[in-house]
C-alpha cells in the first residue's frame, strides 16, 4: 500500500498543477466524476464481485461502518460546540467528519493495494453503509443546519431511491448474482474491457482531488478542518478497529474495515453541502487535507495491523 499511496500523492499534485497552469479547471471535475460513476466504477465493482470469496462475515461489515459513523458524528457535534461554530459551520463539520470517501477513493485504493485486504468487504462497506448514510443522514443534516434548506426539512427520499439505481449498485447486484451461480471469471472479451475501464477509477479520482485543491479553503477554516482531519484519519481507524473486533472480524476483512474507517472526507459531502449552503470552505478544506494526508496515514495503519 505504501507504493500505491506515494503514487496517489504524486497524481494529486499533478491535478493541482493542472489547475494552476490552467490545463484543467474546477468545473472539469464534474465530467471526471461522471466518468467514474457511470463507467469506471461499475466495471471495478463487477470484476471484483465475480468469483470473489463471499465470506458470511461480509454481512456484518456495514454494521461496523454505522458504528464508526455514530462515534464520529457525536465527536463532530462536540467539536462544533468547542469551536463555537454557527449552524452552517456545525453542519459542515458534521458531514465532513462523519462520512468517508469509501467509494471513489476507498474501493479503488483497496483494489490497487495487493494482498492482505478484501475488496468485497470494501464494496459492502461502501454500498450498504456509506451510500445509505450519504443520501439519508448527510442530506438531513445539511437540510437541517444549512442556510438554504427546504421548507419541510425532510430527508429527500427521491434522491435516496435514485442513488440505488446508479450503475455501481446495479454492477454489485449483477456481480452477486453471477457469483451465486458459480461464475468464477468472465470471458476475456468481456473481462478485458472491464479491466481497462476499472483501472481508470483511482487516477481520475486523484486528479479530481488535486483539481479541487485550494489552499485558501484550508486557511479560512483551519481550526475545524484540523479537527475533522484528526477525527477522520486518527480516531476513525481506532473506532473501526474496535468495531471490527466487537463483530468478530479477523484477517483481510478486519484490516479492510479499519482502513475504510480511516478514509478521507467524502467528496459528495461538498456537493450536498453546496445544495443547502453549509460552509463549503470547511468541507472543501477537509476533503483536500484528509485526501492528501491519508496517503501517509493509510500505509502506516496497514503496517501496524
């Protein structure tokens, strides 16, 4: 994982350089995210689920994610009181701290890091925990604490249902079905294009992170950004380890759960925060800071395990 993390840091810096030189602009990030979401990520999920060894322990992996979320959310609210943040700031700190980038960043990083980890466990963590929380709790928090929340202040169930119709979810369903029917590998004519497309996930996400890099966001919100960074990258894996041990995980699944709990701030939190006018400088600063620093912390965590 160390080599992968170093390479990730280099690609993030290339994205920042592309922004600084004008080669790419922040608005280009939308196209990059859509390519990952609608093309590359489904290919990665499908390839990893076909023929995977689906241990029964995977059913409990999302439970570990919910435990991590609960602790980090409580920590975020305590931090908001300590830092005396206003309502938009409190909501921003909550969504920046509680939910990690387990999909766009976690799954491809786990997949690219070699042995000793479980990609199916990472997919279960993201699909049945992070994705659900993103479109329920994160939307509700942003709606409640933002300056531009909707009048009824309810969870937007329409967004939640549409989220489960996105291509990665369908790829997971197809992969599980094929796995259940004993399909251990796909024909080369199908597998090779999927493999090539799947390889695009991590570099595109890392370039996007560099493209969003704005030192001004970090400086403007340095205290809450620092709090969110410590909570996500230091407290997260500790809570993840406790949850994994409590649920009886071991080996590859345990290590994967701990690493998923230590992932950087979810990029989707910035989009949702923008919808409801939370402090987007705080969320963006947390995304950039945690994404850059996790290239150092994640290899260390894996080495300690």
